[in-house]
């Protein structure tokens, strides 16, 4: 049934059967969406049996583990956080952390 799953960002649809046993995905989608698509695709062959669903789920999990992006942050130079993709997120985390901290101090100051 399903022998291999591949991520293919250039694909024109979310999931496509490339050939027998090989399915390509354009992007990461919910597991149930993937299983439903494969089950519909295999209806003429009896659908996707439960044991195959479990094996496909495990294969998808492995694919997700392999789809990792390494981010290298240079440490030898000074970087303005506002000029990076992380800058806005850092500001948000700092503001939320300050709010949480001030709430904690206010709660501990009350008798």
C-alpha cells in the first residue's frame, strides 16, 4: 500500500500519489487529512486498512522528524535584533515575561 512518503514543496496539490506506494506532500498537513486522502485514493483497492494506517502514521512521524531546519546564529558579531526575523518575537516574549513577572510580584505582595 504506502511504502514511502516524501515532502515535495513544488507540488501543485497538498498530497499526490506519484506511483504505487509513493505519496508526495507539498507541505506538512494534519495526519488525519493525510490518512483520509490516502484512504480515498485507495478506495478501489479496498481503502487503507487499520494496520496500514498505523504504519503510515509512523512513517509520517519519521518524515516530520527529518524535516528539521537548522538555524545558525552567528555569535562573533553584534546583531541588531530588530533587523532579524527573531526581533519581533523576542520583543513579544520580553513583554509577556514582564507582565507575568509583575503579576507574580503583585500577587505575592498581597496579604
